[in-house]
């Protein structure tokens, strides 16, 4: 079957099942197990606390649909493309680059690019990172005022979101200096972050793959000035993470303080290597190794598991069913884990920068909508904010819940019980809803009668039949976080291959950057070009008038 025939059949399937209530699928007593996958899927793993369960049974996917979706993956060549990626082929075709971030988490592996071994460099950099992190943590590398108490990572996008998300996620494992992140060019970010820090005991890490990003370079200069006011040799308290070694040298950072990586590591896939240095300093090299091992375990699974039990592939297929077949324009990522508060922002870059494209690999317009809008907030907070729309609004928002079976605060076990009760309640409420009869009974109990009873009842109806998935794992550890991040990376990859797009470039961020460059002089009073549009001119006038 060709790809377009399979898409057509999926459309027909969607038409057939549109009126079916998801809840009725559970008449099949085996549904929950059949529409779930466990990773790694062996009881020994469960004993070690590594097992995760992805339950997609609360969706309208049935065996026929799943079979079609898997045929879609096969027809799109997911397996061959996956193998090409791991083998170091230049699958990022618009930039002529290989995609080898997976090599960073498998330092003992073997990967060659154009016949050249890449692993020696990976191992060497990892060794240097470990040595540096140990020295910073142990006091071997100090600031002018003594041992390093605080680390400031200056970066944006992929050079910020990954380590910032992971540092918060793994807070229970921190036993090194405190980590802070400055990303926004808004001076408020630097000012608020620096205000409580001591420059004499702060280490600054400038994280930028290109070392040209205007936000990062502006913040780096500002922070260097802040440090120079108190520290006689600020360079001794700076390090850089970059693939542009000439530019780090121009900035004045000594080569032994520079941790490089190659162009085959995309920014949003880079937290596994040098960009993860702040995380390594916070949790220590051994736990960072556990994080890498989690990612590598997910890689091995993605490469070898049959598609029907392949976790990233299934996550991708569920996503495609909701966004590309049913046409739901957004998906919510809802971690019931306060420490995963930055996961939605991290996934926004990973998914939307990767798959927010309009042309296929060959430059033709895509035939289906591409990446959906990804958004979210931790539960239970979101329940008291936007869940109203998720339950009763006019658009269907497929929800992806994440939760740990156990928290890190045994003394607060009752909090975790409530957290779990809430996440279970939400997916059940979304699926089952509440019909008019039940709503009437509630309104009646509240004392309403006659027409008012009817009116009040209608406001209390929940349409239900709203799909969700749940990813549950024993506890959020470094290894588990590695598994989760790699799972999402491969999900994005799989969706991208099926959509026929290049998930590894990001041309869509360029135009705004170019225009910002040309508008900055106008804010400083420069002559306005005649072609300047009226709205932009009016906004510039407003700024000028505000002084
Ligand atoms: O503007 C988008 C982007 O290029 C992202 O892809 C990247 O993660 C981010 O900017 C930061 O880039 P760099 O690490 O080169 O400073």
C-alpha cells in the first residue's frame, strides 16, 4: 500500500469511529494491556525501578487503526531512516549534516562519519567534562573568593532549555553548587539572577553552539562586566560550551575551559554532551552517567523493538492519529510532577522547532498538517486554570499525562497519593464525561426545578470521549529522565519521517533574527526606510515618546 492510500484509509477509519465512545472499548477486558507498552518490559527492570508504562488505551485507537498506523510507519521507511541516523548518514539534508546526538549517550559505542571514527572525540570531551565537574564540585577549581557556590549557564533555546529542565527535574540529586540559567536578552533576566550571587564564588558557563547568538553573547558580555567589577581575572571563572572554538578564543576563554561538540549535534538535542555541563556539576558525573545510560537504553529499544511494542514509535503514531488524522491542532503535555515544570517548554522546542515545517524533504508543500502546537503546565496547577477548556471547550485537546508512582518525599506520601488520585481522575473524567441525565440529577440536588433545572443541567454536562495517554514510571531519577527525554526525541523523529519533513533544521527562526538586527538601529534614532510598515512605525513612535 502506498502512503497516500494508508492516509486515506486512516481518514475513513476516523469517520467510522468518530461517534464511538472510547469508554465502550473497555468492554474488551484486555484493552488496557493490549494498548499499553512497558519499557524495558522485563520484570528485572521493574525491580531496579527502571520500568515505564505507556498507556494509550484511553484513545479511540483500535486494532484496525493501529495496524494502519504501523503500516504507515513501515511505508514511510521509519526503520531505514532510523538506521541511517544511527549509522551517521547525513539525514539533515538541508544542512548537509549527520544527526548523531545518540553517540553522546553511548560513549562506548562505535560510530563513523564518512569513514572517520567520531567516538574518540566524544569520549575525550566526556572525560574532560567529568574532570572539570569534579574539580568544581571538590573545590579544585575555585573562584577568587573560594570554592564555587553558584554556576550560571548563559544560553538560549537548546543551550538552555535542556539543562534548565533537567536541573529542576533532578533537584533531589543535587549535591554540587547551585545552578542558575540566564537566557532572555531582556536585561531583567540577568539582573534578577545576578542580584543574589557573589561574583567571587560564581562560575559562568557560556553555552552556545554557534557562539553568535545575540541574546547569549549580550548576556555573556554583561555578566563578564558584572564579574570584572569584583574579580581581577574573570576569565578564570568562565567556561564555554560550543562548536565554534575560534569564537570562544576571541571571547577570551582559555582552551582548557572550552568543551566542544560537532555540527552533528543539533541545538535542541545537545543536552547529552557539553551543553549538559551545568547538570553534571549539579548532580555529579556518576549520576550524569546514569542519565546518559537511560537515554542509551531507550535508543537500544527504539532500534530493536518491533514497531507494535516500540515505545517511541507508538507515542508518535498516537500523536499522528490525533493531529494529522483527527485534526486536533494542539496537544497538552501535563506532567503531574512539579519538578517537570519546564518539560512542556523543553518539548515545545524539541517538537515545534523540529516538526513545525511546511515543505517536505524535497521542497514540496506537505499534504497534511505537520507538528501540532505543544503546550502544558504541571498538574495539579493546570486543573485550576485551563482544564475547564479541556473538559468542556469546543476543541478537543489530546492530553499526555506523566507521573511517577513514587515521589521523593516519603514524609509527604499523602501529597503524592493526592497527586496520583488527581491524574487518574483527569484521564477518567476526560474519557467518561458526564451525560445530561447525571447532570440533571446534580442540578436537582442543588434545588433547581423546571426550566432552570434544564438550563443548569446543560452547564454541568461533560461531553467526554476526549483522548489522553499516561506515561507512568516508578520515580523520577537521572536514568528515568534520560529515558523520557530520549523517548520524546525519537517520537519527534518518527513523526518527522512519516510526515516526510526534515526534523533537524530550523530555517523558520531566521527571518525574525534578521529583522531584529535591522530594527535595532531604528530604536537608537536611525533613519527609517521608506518601506517601513505603518504598524511598526507607530510602535517605534510609542517607544520614542516613552523616552
Ligand atoms: O534560534 C534558534 C536556535 O538556533 C536554536 O535552534 C538553538 O537551540 C538556539 O537558537 C541557540 O543557538 P546557539 O546554541 O547556537 O546559541
